[in-house]
C-alpha cells in the first residue's frame, strides 16, 4: 500500500511541472525564455510548443519566465546568450514597440535577435462596461468627440499592446481619451468591470467570459476580419470607427550569431508542430490562431511592425515609464 501511495505521489509531482516537457530526452536543456508572467499569451505559446519541440528534438525543453521592464529583461538575456542552440526567446509585438519606447536600451530588439518563426496571431477587442452606455465603437467615438479628454481608458501599463492599440485607435478616429495605466491586467479589468474605466482593448480570451456574461460590451475587434469566437462582433472598420488592425503577432527568436542551419532546423520543426490539430485547438481556445512563417518572412514582419509602431509613439509622444 505504501509503495502504491509513493508511486501515485510521484506521478502527481511530475504532472505538476508544466515547464519541463515530459519526453525521453538527453543532452543540455533548451530554454524557452518568456519575458512576461505565466498565463500570458506568450507563456501559453511556450508551454504549448515546448513539450512537442522536446519530443521532436529528443532533449529537455524548459520554459523560464524572466520578467521585468516590459519584457526587456528577458529579451536582453537572450540577446546576451551564447549562440549554442540552448536558448530561445518567445515574444510578442511588444518587442518592437519597446524599440521606440525605450530609446536608451543597451541592445536593439529588432536587429540583435535572429527571427526563427511566427507562431500565432492574437486579436484585441475594444470593450466597455454597460454603465458607459456604449453599444458600438461609433458610440464611443461620438462621446469622445463631444467630451474630449473626459472619457478614459485603461491599459496594463505604458507601452503594452493594449495601450498602443488605443493610441492608434485615437489617432485614426481623431479623438482623445485619457490614459490610465495600471501595473498589470488584473486591476485594470477589475476597475473596468466596476465602471471606473470607460473603455479598454483586451485580448479575446480575457474579455470573452465577461462579454458572454454581460459584464462587458464588445464594441469592435481590432482586426481585418471577424473572429470565430465572436462571429457577430464587427471589425472596427466594419463599424465605421476607423481601419484599425492591432493584431498581435507571437513568435520565436534566437540569439545573434545563431547558425542559419540551426535556425532552419528549428523552423522546420515548428512548422510541423503548428500544423497539428492539438496545437490549433489549444491556441484557438485562447483566442489565438496558429501561423507559421519562414525566418525571412518573420524578419520582414518584425521590421515593418517596428516602423509602424514607431510612428504611433512619435505622434502620441509616448514615453516609457
């Protein structure tokens, strides 16, 4: 009986370690550095891809959350890591936003990383509490034009995709809303639900339960197309609130100097992983869509997006905290 109990406890202990892929492995572990906290979209990508990458490479893959400075601490750790194939960065488009927001970085987050592959896209939706009285994005635009600066919006902090998306929306719609930055998403959403905040951009998987329960009103999706999880929600362009595409890309990068052959091998493995039904389902339930690209295609996307957000930062004169 004691032997059976010890065996059950051992199994439970192993199952509680999601950061380490469970597969027959050998050699040095491959670290997937996530520059944000557990439970974020990037973390979900890493913990979904990691075990499958471990199986295909035949080596341990460990997810390490190295947070701070809007992702810059974890990113710099990968920039400074040896190009020995043991460290990768899993990141989101915050990476290129930081390039313009933090002008004194000791590294260039665009030039000093080697793109491996795009992994997925995530959508942000514009939401408001029912107490605000908005039924659509044009309602918000009309109210903002009638009362410049009187309405406010929340974000998890300066330079986050939520913040930058609203700044792009403001510039496109020609309106002004006062920014209230929080230290993280949780308190921002709490105040949004309580009606202390008038509007916010949120990832679909965060907003969806509140929209379904009627605690938040979905005003529009910041994408070029509607999303299957909210098929009746129009895009901001369809709602005549401006052509605003604020889709978030997620992807994997290697340290500078990583050999092209190593990058190509990782890219091939990721292509197969991202095509599996299990990964597609895991991503889509979180409001993300799997997407693969060649390293060069990913590089062009990153460069183009860096230029776009640099323009938003300049126009709004945004300064990092």
